[in-house]
C-alpha cells in the first residue's frame, strides 16, 4: 500500500502527454483490410472486437473515418475499441496491478481529486467536470463488458447482474451533471456503492476507470500513465531525440 508521501508523488503520473501510437511496432497492420462501405466496416470491426483484436479494430475505424467522417457508428466503434485496448493494457501492467489497483476508496479518490485539480488549473482548454466524469462512466460501462476486467474484479458476477449494473449506468449516470470536484466525487461515490452492491466490484477499480477514462478523453495525446509506463517514458527521453521515420503502434502488455 502506498503511503501518503508516495501517493502524492504518484499523483504526478497524471496528464503525462504521450503519443497514442508511440509504443511498439505493430505486427498486425498488414492484416487490417482496407475500409469498404460503412456496413462492411462495422461488420469487420465487430469481428475484430469479438476476437479482442483491439489494435486491428482501432486501425480499421481510424482509416474508415477518412471515408466516413460523419459516421457516429464508426466514431463510437473507435472509442469503444480504444477503451477496451486501454483496459486490457492496464490489466497486463504489473505496475498498475501492484501500485494503483489495490488502492482503497479513500486513496483512489485522492488521485482523482488531484487529477481533476490539475486538469482545471493546467490543461490548455476548459474541461467541465461533467464531461470528465461522463467519460469515466463510459469507460466503466465498457470495462464491464471486458473479460479481463471482470475476471480480475468480479469473477463471480453473473451476466444478469452485470447487465443490470450497465443498464443503471446508462439510465442514471450517463452525462449526469457534476458540479466541481465535490460533485464529481459524489457521483463517482454513488457508482462505487452501486457497483459493490450489484457485483461486488472494488471501489478502487471503479475509481481507476474514472481516472483513466477521464484523462483519455482530453485529446488524442493525453493519458494517465501507470508507474511502469512513466518510467519507460523517462528512460526513452533520456538523451537525444533522433527522427528515423518509423511509425510505431501500441500493443497490449
């Protein structure tokens, strides 16, 4: 368990700006088909998602948006695939599992409050707490359909109970107004209590979805880094930058 001093230092992990695609070379890019008509794209994307090929789904949706920039279905498919990719990547990250996932409700809320304060004070654009929390709700909603997330946090939960929780999130918390940090904490606390009652979901796991989901919504280049990813970033930027024209893609793990 992290102590208070460590927790405060760890809060600096938030809002580190990284390029979404700057991790490891993609070995699947060649398998991704060229975008076809919109229905074909959605069918292929659904196939990728069912087989948990999140990188392929992301690439397909991104390419397809050049042909169908106004397609809300493709936009949501891209957002959904990115959330699932992020969830599986976090739950494959030992630094997340060892240092962030075990946080108590009180400790996890300290992280969330610190992040919201930094977003309000330092982010270039104005971000409402309602928007930040709404993206966290969406991240939790989608995580509840992710096998890795459920296997770690609620292995005994039945599909009916999970379905009731997801429905409650949509009906009661989707885009619910949250005024300031205290309003955000109140809304997330209610979700924590509901999730515990319905499927025994740990409060720390719930709050982490709001933390990561909210940060990932800021723009395409901002994310909340786990301790391990932050260390990797610092190791990579020590010394000089040299451009060699290689495109990198993220992968799970």
